[in-house]
C-alpha cells in the first residue's frame, strides 16, 4: 500500500514539481527498503500486541491440550506442565505478517495475493483444527483425511492459477533441480498438480510436525523464510538471475517483502514463544506458514530447493514416516519417539538444547541451499 507513495513522487516529477519531500518518496519503489520495513513492522506488531493476544486467549480458555499420561508416559512427564498454555498464537504471527505485507507490498502483484490467500486459507483451516482441540479437550481436532482434502484443494487452486495464466503457463510446466542450469522437465502438464500438491501439503504438514517444542518451529521458519527472501529477490531480478543461471520470474521479487514480513513476525512471536513459552502458535500458525513456504517456493520456481533449505522440516517429517512404516511392517520403532525432536528429548537432551541445535541445523541448511546457486 505504501508503495503507491512512490507514484506520488512520479506524478510530481511529471508535473515538474520539485521538492525534497517528493524526492524522498522515491525510496518506496525499492523492494529492499520495503522488505526491511515490512520485517520491522511485523516485529513491532508482534511485540506490541503479544501481551494483549495472550491475555485474550487465556480469557477464552484456549489452552493447549496435552496427550495423556497413558498415551505417552515419559513425554507427559516432560511436557505435563505446559498444559493450559494458550494456543492459537498463530493469530498473532499471521496477523502481523498480513498487516505488514499489505502495508509494504505492491498490491498489483498477483503472487502477493496468491500468497496472502494461501496464508488465510490454511490459517483458517488450522484455526478450526485448534478450536476443535481446545473445545473437545483432546489432541484430535480435524480428521487427517479431511485436513488433507482441504490442503489438496489449495494445491489445485495454485495449480490452476499457474496453468490458466498465459504469462505463467510455460514456466509452470518446468521443473528445476538444484545444481542444474536447465529444467529437467519442460512439459509437466497437469502433472504439475502432483508436484505442487507434494510441495504445499508436504511443507505445511512438515512445519506442523516440527511445532512440538517451545520456539522450535518458529526459529526454524525464520531461517528458512529469510533464505527464501533472498531466493525470491534473486529470481525477480533479471540481471542477477541471468548471472546465477536460475529462472527469472518477473513477479517473484515482490515476495521478498512478504518473506521479510514473516521473518519479522517470527522474531516477534519468538519473544513470547521461546522457552518457557507463554503461547503456542498451534495449527493456526504452523499449517499456514508451511503452506506459505511451499507457495513461495513454487512462485520462485525453486520448489525442490526447499528440500535443502527446509532440511530440518524434511528430517522431522521423514522421521515420522519411517517410524510409522517400520512399526507397521516389523512391529519395531527405529527411534524412541517421532518426530525426531522427541527422540532427543527422551534420550536425555534438555528441551533448550534440542531447540538451539535444531536452529543451528536450520541455519546451516539455509546457507547450503543458497550456496547451490553458485554450483550449477
């Protein structure tokens, strides 16, 4: 929205109106300025309204249900004290991201609205899931197949958005792999739906699985989204994209603003979510930010790079898949408990130790992902 102050300066220039005030408005045209401003705005909103949101969630008795002692005996001993901590804190996280994005992004950009729609869509799905959990006093929520169905609908909408857009259709047909200059597939057709489904649903659920310790998912999201702020800026800059031999996507540069807005929101939310957490993001936050990352990766045509940059999320999801598969096939567990962060907890690591080490891993994965741009 504030981008349009730049157009006031352009109007003044075309009408030969001079003045330092109008010249100063030129700064609003730059993505870098607006991206940093969006991050700061989102951070301040999270800090300023954090206490208010937490108090409201407590007043509404939206406390996080904890699995019973009979379900997970050892884990209950570690996390039992967290029972009643307000959940649905994703409202604060997503709200600050959306406000900052609308304020600082160029709203004519279709990728901006696609991403905002995805946040609201999955945030609403997560909110309903959290609401059912707190009102029913269980950790069940929406049935898995129902949740998956709604996530598939979003993937279908994103697929149609690309395939039915004449300007984006050709690019949407291509699939790029890290370390390769050219697309490995140039005509995906409707197979693109399967690719987008795996990216959006996979990332959304992977972040959701990672959100099991105080600040774990929030901190990892901050490093991943910061990396994709760089990726989206590069992909939207023709000269830099050509130099690094990655696909140029004209609309993607503006996503840098949204990525930095989420980055600032994560830092602000981490203020309240760090150990011992005063609030949890819940599915309201985790499903939405996971979907956000998936949609941004698709828009930048760096879908598979997300496997590297989001390495912690991938490992967490794989630990669950392999654990379930092993138990069903052999009756044995390969780790003490999935997702992986619980395995380390049950192995004797302190919660803070697990969290910080996973943050370090996430930062390294993000740097490794960015390094692949020079290895093509």
